[in-house]
């Protein structure tokens, strides 16, 4: 019952936050310079005032801002995210078509960053003061300081152009006709470079956080007691130090899981990955307001879901939180 009550409270807060984000994004988008009607008219080759007025009337751009906002919020509550005049299809269908690719990329990058980061942090903490600790910390700082788009481009040049190991762009081989396991392997080959480029940046943060957290926990009294009892070093590091050092890492992972969506914008653009990050970039250049708002809405919902999952994981990592 406590868990159900806590989840219900989190969901109620999430709904309020999502509504506030929805309204704020709408106001910010419409405050930005540029008129989508002018863009559409320019693409159609007609810029006279009558045609502009017809376009504004067709897409509701001639109505007062508060009426546009009220209609948009009402439509979103019914899972209607509007219509993309550029793509000529409903925004919801467009996002559902692109979302799996983004989830695959961000999920893979998250797994790479978390697994490699925690492993590197544990290794550095267990060898504190030695050359391996210095090497891990230096490499982590190097990955963190390197711009994401530059690392992605260098990855393409090295692994695709020079070595020829991995495909440089796209989601899968165009026109290959692969099915089943062969198609899955083809997608995995195309996924390797984008996932590594995005994951290594966040891996550096987890590595340094894990190292610092483990070194802090290692100085606490219960760890000294475990050493006095004669427990082996491996048991102490796994059961006593690492488990108690995971809570701040879980917190950071919950926050950065949402940031991965933002990082995916650059990664998807560089690698021509057909996800919502690349879709957002295209919509921004085309003044496709409904698509932009739809991407912002889905991204905010993903961040809220990640934070809810993080709260639930807290209870697994630290039973004291679950008992509250």
C-alpha cells in the first residue's frame, strides 16, 4: 500500500509538471521569431496576403494566442498532438514512427555509459593513487571535455572511413531486404557508432562519481568493522562499499537518462539516425510548430518516467527508503 500510494502521489505531481511544461513550451515556441505561414507560402511559391491569410485560417494561426493554447491543451489531453503541415501526417503518428529508433539509441547509450562508467569507477577506487587510477581519471576527463559532435565525426572517420569496420550513417542498410536475425545484426552494426559516441560522454561522469562515492563510503565505520571481522577485500567492496555508494549514482542516472534525449539531437543529426532528435532539428529549421511541441511533450514525458523509475529503484538499492 505504501508503494502504491507513493506511486500515485508521484503520478499526480508528474501530471501537474507535464501540464506546466506543455503550456510553457507552447508560449516559448510562439514567442520565437518566424511565421510558419510565411514558410509554407514560400515553399508553395506564393507569398500574397490572401494566400497567407488562408494558411493562417486553415491552421488556426489567426486566432488569439489564448484560444490556440486552450485548443492545444484540450487536444493533447485526447492524445491529439496536431498535424504536421510539412510531413502531411498527424504528429502523433510521426512521433510513434520515430520514437523506437530514439529509444533504441538512448537505451543502448545509457547501458554503455552506466556499465562502463561504474566498472571504471570501481576499478579506479580499488587502485586509488596508482597509475591505473590516474589513467582512468584522465581518460574519463578527456571524454567529458570532448564535444559530442566532434567525437561522433572522429568516430566516423576512424571506424568507417579509415578502418571500414562499421557503417557511417543510417539506421540499416538501404534496400538490403534483410529480415529476422540478419536485420537485427545489420541494425546493431549501424547502432554501434552512435551509441558509443553518445554513451562515452556520460560514461565519464559515472566513472568519476562512482570513484568519489566509493572512496567516501570506504571511510565509514561499518566498512572498518567489516575489515576488522576479517572479510575479504572483494566481499567488502561488493557488499558493503559498492552497494552503499550506488545511491548517488542512481540519482545521477535518473537525471541523465533524460539528458540523453537532448544529446541524441546532435548524435542523430551526425549519423542520420531516424529518431525524434533529428526530427526536432528538421522541424526547427522548417518552423513546424506542432512537431516541435510534440517532440518537447514526448521528451518531457520520458524524463518524468525516468525519474519515477529512479524513485522506485531507490527502494531496491536502499531498503531504508522503501520502509518510509
